[in-house]
C-alpha cells in the first residue's frame, strides 16, 4: 500500500466499488478465456447495468460495445480494467476524465515484482487515483463478489448464488485465489454476503474492507485472511469499528515469523516476536484469531449464526461413548467447562436413557437412539434447558440418511432455548447426509473436529465476557510524568542505566529497593553499612545491558568493598569499552517469584507490553504474554493469568501466593510509561520484578532511548 491514510474507508466511502449500480468492463472481448470475456459472463446475474468497452468492437455476443468510457450513456460507478499493465496508466487517465468514482485493476506487473520500476508505476497510479478521489482496488487483484446484488466482478470461476437473507459471512482475503477457494464453502451450505480480495492494495486494503463490512447489515460476521498490511494500527482501528458494531471479526494471519526480535537489547523486547505482536493487536481490537486456514470459515460461520452466550458451560450429547470421552479430553485441553447437570436435569435424563448409562455430562445416549429420535430430542431438550450450559455439542459420529430427519427438530430446540447446537462432524464422509442441511440452518453449526468445536466455544464465551465488561481508562498523574521527563532529559547516552530506570519506575508508583551508588570500594562499604544486613552489589554502567552475563551482580554480600573490586574487574574484562561508574549497593529483597515486565516501541504497532515468568531464565522458559499498551490493572491481571506458569502466582508446593493485585498494578504502571514516552523510550525492561505475598519490587531495570528528533 502506498498511501499514508490513517482512518480506514467506511462503507459509504467504498459504495461505488462495494455495491456498484453500473459497471464498465474495459477490455471486454469475445475471445474465449479472456479476462474481459470472463468478467462479462460472471456479471450475467448482476442487478445493475453492465457496459462493454473496447474500441476494436461494435458489439460482442449481440451486445453493444462502446469505444471508450466517454462514449457511455452514463458515468459508471465502477470501471474494471481487464487489460495488461502497459495500458493501465492511460486508461486510468480516461477514468479520471470521465469522472468514474471507482476502478478495479486485474493487471499484474506492479509492486509485486519487487522492482523499482514496478513499485514506481504502482505509486504513480495510486497518487493519480487519490488526487482524483477515485477508490482503487488492486492492481494484481482477482476481484470481488457481492452476493446481495449478483455482482460477481472477477475473471475467475466462482460459486454462483445469491444471499437471500439470514446469517452471512463477509470474507476479506488478501489473496484472491485463497479467498475464492474459501468461498466454495457456499456449495456445502455456508452463506456469504461478500467475498473481496485486495491484491497489491495500492489504495483499498484489508483494513478498509473490514471497516466497510462492519457497516453492512447483510453481513453478520467478518472472516479475514491476510499476509500483512503497511499500517497495523489502521487494521486495529478497523477491528475496533467491527467491535463497536458488534460484528464478530475472525482473523487468520499468515507470515507471523519472529524475525527481528533477536536484535532487541531488552529481554522483554526479544520475547515479543511478530506472532506475539499481531496477537496483541487482535486482542486489543476484539478480533478472534484462528491459527489454521481451514478453521477460518467454520469459526466465522458459527459466529455469524450464534447469539450472545447465556453461559460458558458446554453440554455434550452423542450416541457414541468414544465421542463422549473425546469431548471430555478436549474440554480439559481447551479450558472449556463441562459442568455436571442440575439435579432436575439428571432426573430427566435417568428417565430417558438406559439404566446402565450414567446420567451425566458428557451424555452418551448409546446407539439405541438410532431408531428412537424422541429420546434423543428429549435428552437434548433437557440439557439445553440447564442454565449451566450455553451450547450443546452433538457428536455426529456417523452419517446416514435417517439422521437428516433429526435436523429440523434439533434446530427448533436450539431456537427455543436461545442456545446454538454444534455438530462435531466426526465422520469422514465429509459432506454426507445431514451436512448441507445443518450448514444452512441458522441455529446449528458444523465443525469438522471435536477440538475445533471446543476452541470455537472458548473464543465465543471469551468474546461474550469481554463485551459484558465496561471498558476503563488508564492514565498517569502529572507528577509522575514530570519526574520521568526530567530523568529522561538528563540521560546522557543511548541507554538508561539501572538507577535511572528504577527512579522512573518509582515516579510511577512501582516499588524499588533502597540503594546507593558507590564509585569506590570504600564508598560501597559505607553504603552497605547504611542499608544494613547482606546486600546486593551490581555494576553501575549504562553500557552493560545484561549484568549477570558479565559477572556484574553479586547477591547476599557481606563485604561490599571486596564485591566492588571483583565486579569492576570482571566487567572491565568482559566489556573493555564500557563506561563503568562504579556499583550500586542495594538492599537484599527476599526471595520470591520472579517475573519480567517491559515494553518495546514497535514500528507500526506502537508500544507493546510483555510480561513473562523466569527472571534470568525468561528466554529459556519462553512463557510470556504481550498486549498493546496501555493496559488497566484488570487487563494486566488477565495477562498474568494467561501465562503457562500462572499457577505459581497462587503458590505452588508450599510457596505462598503472591500479591497479584500489586503485581498487576505495577505492570499497568509500566504500560503507562510506555504510552507517556513513545518517542523517547524504544525499549524498557524490568527484570526481575520480585513478587512477594505482600508486595512486588522492581530490583533491576534497563531503558533503551530512541534517537532524539
């Protein structure tokens, strides 16, 4: 993308492109297989006017063909340029002269070539279109499908059909081939309102389509697959627009390697690779991320149909004992609760199922219900009526013709209780009897694996809980900012030393240990005596980021003078070029759980906060969670509880629990530093933050300063 807009286009901005009433196909041709010819064929069911434009023909297939855009009886909403790259710039000039508001470009040969010439050509057409107020889709674009108007604007083969109301997915895919491949789910009963591709995104990009679909009443959920965008924060804004419209946004992000993180100086910055950055952005925007391409449509189709969850528990019903056991496994793996039924429901189940079968959740009604639909439906009704359950997973183990008889009955139960039913489609007859009926049913979703069924439920209930929470703001007081500004202004080099980093933390209310600077062995000894008891002695150097690696940290010191000499000698040997100002003599904080917290200012994302477990072992453990700053104390608490080792926070094997509220408050304070000084601090690291039962203390800190403007 070559423009520098910040706000995504909305539906009204894209109306001539998104929902054209008239279309000119420039380059229309009678030649079989031509892009122009195929486009005209695909528009056979379009509600509006279609004009053929090619100076070489007076008519094509019995339809009038115009010599130029200027010869048309009206200005079309959209001009589709189906001709090669060499013709695009003069044709764009014709569009501008004719006043065409939207243009689509199929042609390749632009920025995707990764050449200076291709990039320059794309930038020229983008600038000219932008100056003329034209909305431009492409180049290198496969097209778009509007199933509400029949405008299948593409040269590719696509599913036919129209959206006739009810749930529908609006699909955005950077790759046209992959997008149209996903759209083939229509043939098994999935509903789409729109399918759009972006190509090179010289103007209109993924973020614009997400924002436009968020405004569209025919689209009930948005599915988005993309490799990358030039401005991630524009995508975040589009996700927020979808969130505000209560339009579920399901995202599959390709190209999430962790390149670049290794160059960071701070531990937290090295932990937040590309995948973590995008996950943080999706979390902040309320988008649901899936990690498998084939999960995108199944997940989006569920969200397109599902109401808000009434409870987070799941009931499972099947005629297969194996499916029931499998469901319990995946409930535990995904963290989805499967509570037992209420006593009333247990009583109803006992009256329905054989006496040798436990009346419990998951509920195995045995193979006997193959010929006993009434019992199956009565069990489903009982479970759906239990207030502990927000949905029912039905283990569809075997596809056979009589199974389709159950479909409308189960659907009516789901509608009456206001709870969706999920078919875990376990048979390998992937589109067998019952599949298409269930896909088309607004109250039933079909998912191709038991694991995915539970993953979808977890995402659905988490989204529901988040929508129920009133957003809170986080802010820092002016006193803290003023003190921090003075500290940062006085910093002489490219890094912020430990003493200055901890002074900055203290200004934001984060507890730090008592300490003194010492430029000599004698001064170190005096400092230790003033603190009292064993102390920690550390090298005081703005040039040594990782003190322990250089022998620059000694714990439980009783002879501070000797420690001074030992540390200075070791650090000068390890870093001969470093400036060593002496040592820091610090009170010995009691042993506790060590976590790491900090942020990195990432181009395109802004400040990204990361918390993790491990102290000096943090990169070995790789247990971290990231979020876009700032975060509230509640959000920081949630980050901590999402760590794989979160059980350590509650105490483990006799260890006392930590002051989780205090830790969360400290993490939130660090995030406020990030947003208060985005142009001054490139990285900031607190490692470790020692967590104790009654407090948490930041015992080490490092700041990396941005270059001054």
